[in-house]
C-alpha cells in the first residue's frame, strides 16, 4: 500500500473549471483501496420494511464489483451531492464558490458496476453497516468504505434523517432535512436524546430492510440494472449471518442506543461485532454505557480522543461493563477526531491542519493503519475465538509508529 499510486478525484465535465482543476491539484491524494477486489458504488434508498412506508433511508453502498463488466449506463455519481456541498460551505463559513472549487462536481471514484460473486459455494460477502457522526452524510466515509469493500464486504453507509447530519431528504416527503444546532449552554444528553432515539429506530428499520432484501433477493433476478433493482442485486450477495455494525462519534453513540433498544424490545441483534470509532459518550446515559453487550466490540480512536479525559471516561465505563467483549482498543497517533472521514481530502493538508481538521501526523500513514485495523476487526468478528483474542496484538503490529494501545 505504501507504494501504490495516488489517485485524485476526477472532475466531471461540467466542473472542469480552473477552480476545479486547482482544487484537484491541491487536494491530498488518496491511495488505492487496500484489498484485492475491484470496488463498485451505488447510491439508492433502502426499501422500507413491511408497514413502514414506501422508502427507507438513503444509502451509499460500496461492494466487490465485477471489473470485467462495463459501468452501468447513466449511473454516474458525484463525490458529494450539490446540496451537501452547499451545506458544508455554509457550516464552515466558507464562500460557496470557493468550496465548490475544492469538492463540488467531482465524480465518485468507483463506477457503478455489477457485483462480483463472493468466495465459497454460496458466493456471499459479509455486510457492514456504517452510521455517520454529527455533520455526516452517506458520502462522508467514502474511502473507509472503499477499503472495507475491496477487502471483501458489502458496505452500506446510511444517511440518518434525525437532523444531526449535514443534509438529508425525508424518505416520506423528500423535503430537505438540515442540521439542527444545539441550544447554547444546553444539556447535551437531554438535547440529543430524541436524535438518538430516532437513530436507533432508523438502524432497526435499515437492518431489517437489508436482511430482508439479502434473504429474498437471491431468489429473484432483477429486471434491470438501475436504482433499487441494482441495490437488491448487490445485497442479494450478502451473508446475513455475517453482519458488522460501525459508527463514528455520534454514530457510535447511536449504535449503542440501538443495541440497547433491541434488548429492551426483546429483539435479537443480528450483528456479530461492533467497531466504535471515537465513541462520543456525552449524549449517552448509564443504561447505554453499562449495558451487557451481546456481541464483541472494538474501540478505535484518534489521538485527540484518547488524550481527552472527558471522552475516555465514558469509553472506560463501557469497557469495564464488558471486559470480555472488548477484544481490542487502540488509537492512531497524530490524528484528530475527523481522521477517518473524507474531510481530510477537502483541501491542502497545511490548510486543514490550520483550521483544526487534520492532526500533525502523516495523514496517509495514519489513515492506512486505520483502514487495516478495520479490516482486521471485521475478519476477527467473523473468525474463531483465537482470531478474536489475537486482534489487539495484530493491531499493534500494523504500524508501530502510529498505532498505540489504549486501556480503560
């Protein structure tokens, strides 16, 4: 990976202005995915579960693709949708033309192609569901999703409609849902409670929809290769017995609330493991942090998070309540909270460091270690007990310069 060619996102024809070209030249390069599989990408709404309306959440799905097939005609995706670009610019206080010149109108790097068949007689891939943090959207973790998909997984990044993301459209009315700012000096757990409750419900519904499609779509052949039909084709290659759930920041908090909700309702939680990345515990309550998790989990942190007493206190509470379930915990040196997201590819590293988005470490080195840690965790969740017990040591062996052990 260290010697793989660096890629820059390609401007679409309508954005090939001097500003767009300059943005491509200044933006940090992204490396090729770490796995051996070609990657495809689609963006479509999940189907609603029975009785839940006509449409589910919007999702961006990366998956192992058949590289021998041509891209699906008419399915060209932008890196970020124009509405997301606009809201990010407003939120950051950056003039929209400037922000557009950096990330607007750029093509998603992975074309939409037919999926490839998984290994083994059943030809199925594990399924990973990703829940984004504050100011998130389904595109915000594109590179991390690409890396997991290239390593052999169908990765479903869902877009929550609770008002904690940067932008979404209602699955019911198609009306825009913008970020809801917290009140000044408000109590975080009180303010965020309804957001967490909605996220828990959305995770329940999305999980049920993904599992239902994966179980039923294999018996049907899609009539065409567009929209929901292609999504069903991709998900039909998923293994519902190998499900992993991941969150970042508020997304990790929502993951814990979802697992707790399943227990309270007496519903089985189908996930075999959780990756909690920079788990933000302030919005949570003791019932969330002290619950007895039914599956193993890992904590993967930025150095900023690992050095914060405020954040590590809540993470320690979770670990102390689930000592046998926490199979690895580590942090990535030289990183700040957003290190796992696409924000590190918005502009020059020097500028991103100046405004507090990128940490002082080597971005590619730290990110690559993070991606490898994610893949190792996925393999451990779906492996045997010996593989799970050795995960912590394997993480530390990824790159001794940047991966550090964390303990409660």
